[in-house]
């Protein structure tokens, strides 16, 4: 009996010891003598648009950090989806530590969520990094992450602009200039001829859960999404631009009306000859397209300059506790290193916001020489304008109204003029 009791006691001791070791090992640094601070990083990067690079950067950071462990969380439905998820998290009294915030939600985010300026965290806990932002970012780039009150809400992380990807083989087959169209008027002509000559679709303009590419189309025709605090996209110029897009889909049936992932895949599969989307799709398209593909500068309207909204996002700190804020900056500083910025650009196609990455030997110097598809985005940076952010609490609703009317117009259910005018009136009622 004593023997059995000894065996049982030994068995219990082993289980307890094992449990203690597991508890000690989880969330500790390599030395095992100090718990790591675990933080969440919320992002919108699907596997085909930077998701693999997010995973690589987070894993690399976690491997070298003795104080912090980052858990990455992907949010579908792009930046609008992340805002909605963040809203639910805040209602439950929770929050991640670092979030990607799309430029169109800059004011909405700063008006509706608790955040802390990165510079404040730096000055409070990291005196050695006091001039980090001033040393590594141009003033105009940093200003992209300032809200309408002039507050530095976050730090620019992803910068992009829309380019026109072209299937040179399909253009050539249709008897067109394989270097692609230069104007939006030519895009419409090319699209129609491609459908007639090849049976393939001619054009696709990205349709994610935002109006980024739509803004480029309209504002390059000298329309304004918002002016003097009011929605103003239903101007003569705005209706004219939108009409060209709608005509290709509804009237000519030479362009596709599909969700973003399906539209891009149709281009990659060779079923559509031209795709107007972000340079951040460069890696996905360049890797998977089996035809002669190129990226050319955004089309212009005859006699007018392009006006291209800055795509991508900033990183903002939503951590509420000091240890989480410290961990957030440690992680962000890692992401903004030359090496990490270079990996991010190589994996996505985003233009790096940090000013010294392109020229650095350990940065993008060789990569840019070898990846000519990046040139179009770099060359048209002088046409960059802020991505429209509808002010106040109505930001999400305004964005959704534009998405809903987009689907009605491109579905042939309502005219461009009636649809845009109605949406503009409703949004302005919200903004009062």
C-alpha cells in the first residue's frame, strides 16, 4: 500500500512539475526569466497582398525580441472591415495594440477610438528615439497621418497609388498598341475593341470595400469627392467620369463588375486585358501572370493632370496600458527599420514611406533595378493627393452609401446622374 501511495505521489508531482514548466515557458523570453508582453497587431493584408510578408516580419520580430510577442490578426473586407471589428472590440472594453488604418478612415478613427500618438509613447518611454520620426520621414509624408485637427495620429506605413496593369499579348492580339492607353477615353476605346476582337473583357477597375480607385477616376477629371466639408462628387465632372466606367460595364459589356479578388484573378487568368488597381498588387500579379505583363502610369483625362489618392495605411497605437504601449513601439520601430521596410516593399509593391530605404544597400537599391513594374508608381508620386476621409461619426455610413450606389449603377439599376446625386444628398444630410 505504501508503495502504491509513493507511486501515486510521484505521478502527481511529475504532472504538477510539468504544468509549472509549461506555464513558465509560455510568454517568457529565451532566458525564461521574464514574461513577454503579448500584443495584437491588426492588419488587412490578405495572402495575395502582403499577408505572407506580415507573417514573415512578425515571426522574425518575435524570434529576436526578448520582451514582446506579437500576434497578428487579419481583418477581411479591408479597412472598413477592420474599423467595424475595432468598433466591436471597443464596445467589449478591449483593443489591440497596433492597427493599420486606411487613409480614408483617418478622421473617423481619430474621432471614434482611443489611441496614443507614437511620438508621445516615444517621448515617455524611449528618449533615445526622440527624433526618430523627424530623422527618417519627410514632412509631407508624415502629414498624411495627421487628422483634420493637425494631430499626428499614426505613422505612414503603406504608400501606394493606382496603376494600369496590361496584358500586352491581348492588346497585341486585338491590334492595339501593346504599350497600353494613355487616357481614360482611350481605355474605353481599347476595352471595346478587345471584347470585339478577342472575346475577352477589356477592363477591370478594382472594387474593394472602399472608393479609392473611384476617387482617382473622378478627381483626375477635376471633380472633388468632398469640398468645404460637403460631399461634391456629383458634379458635372464627377458624373462624366463615372459615366465612362458605367458605360463600359452596362452598355458596351466590355468591362467587368466583380469583387476585387475575383477581378484581379480574372486579369491573372488572362480573361481581362487591363486592370486598374494598386501597385501593392504588383507582387501577386508579377508572380502569377503567365503572359507578357506590364504596369503603366494611371490614365489621364484629355488635357488634365492626374489626381491620385494615396493608398495604403498608417500604423496607429491603440494600446491602453504602459507595457502594451512600450511593446507597440518596439514592434513598430522594427517594422520601420530599413531592412523591414525593404521586405515590406518587396513583398507587396507598396512605396516605402521612410526616405532612406530606396538608396540603401541593405534596402531597395538592387530590387528597384530588377523590378521595372514599380517604376510607374514611383514616377507618378507627384500626382498624389490625400484619400478622402468623410469627417465625423458619419464616415463609415458615407463610405457604405457610395459602395451601395456603386453596385446599383454598375448593375444597371439606376442612372449615374440620379445615383450620384442621391448619394451626395444623403451623405450631406449625415454630415450636417
